[in-house]
C-alpha cells in the first residue's frame, strides 16, 4: 500500500495532488489547519483521511505522527505543501510577522521530515517533496519574509537530500511560478495578470493540476534516481531576464 501525507491539502495545489494520488490508488492523509474546508474537500474521497493539524505548532505535528503511526506501518511520500504569505515592505515586517511566516514555511518542513523519518525509512522508495516558490529563486517586491523562507526551504531540501539519501529517502522540491488558484485570481488585478503573462515565456499562469503532476512524478518510481533537485514549474518565468517582455513584444505570437 502506497501512502502519502500532504500538508495544506484543503485547497489549491495540495488538494489537486491528493486527488491525483488517490486516483492512482494511493492512500492519502490530507492535513490542514482549516478544519471546515478540509472536511469539505475530503468528503467522498475514497482512501483519504482528513487530519486537522496546524503544522506551525510542534506539539500538533507530534500528535499527527502518533495518530498515523498507529494506523500505517510506513509512509511512502511526504509533501510539505502548507505555506503562508505575508507581503509588505521590510520596514513594516515586524518580528512577529516574520516568525509567523518562518514557522509554517520553513520550521514545519524541517520538523515534519524529522518526525516522520522513521515511517519514511520503513517504506520502500520513500520520498519527500517540499513546495517552495519561484520567489525563493528570484527576489521580488514586498516578499522579504516569504521569499527568504522559500529560499531557505530550497537549501533545506538539499541538506535533507544529502543526509536522507544514506537511508534511501529521496528529497526534492517543486518551485511553483504564478498559478491560477482561486486565491490568486481573487487578488490579482488585470494589470498584475497582464504583467505576469508578459514576463512568462508560455504567456500564461500554471494550473493546480500541472503542479500536482510534477509533484506526483517526483514521488513516483519514475523519479527513483532524482534527489536534491529544485524543479521550477513556472512556464519559464525564472529563466526570463530584466527587460525581456519589452524585447519580446515584436516576436510573432502563436
């Protein structure tokens, strides 16, 4: 039996990943702190279990581990997808906000891997996928805490891969670019959407399913010799240079 634990699974990329793995016959623990939304999202999904947990709190991670360890002999995949964003200028980023972002985006993936390592070791071909962000690969306006947390998570991914490779556990990261989630579409103005489209070589946002496909590939046997990698799923956004949209304006469009 293949088992997966996905944090931030009540919506967006986490939910799309859970549904994809369930469709492939996996058993999935869907974890989120938003209990009402998590129960609604998991309702009717066969072989899915809803685990209401705030992964920014170490004691709740401990309780989640004890619950799953009693039910599953091993854990095939751990997807650290939960994350929060607090955007604003550095001058307005007080220590409490900084720590709030770090607790979920950086501390939680560290603690989750540390706590669930024995269950991962007990599985054959186990792997971890940390969800970072294109903001961890390139700096952007008003994202001092968010971008720094994701850049640190990318390095943590490599550290985990180096150490856990010795016991047969692969660790990789997926760095999403702009993704067409309900939340993004609710807050992105048309000007922002147009600017992203101009900067992305594929001229569009990614979809939640496209991100889920990349995550599911990395936890599969098809990626059995891949570890310590940061896979940007971003339509080429990270590859673009300053001024490129202006240079591209005269190129033929498909």
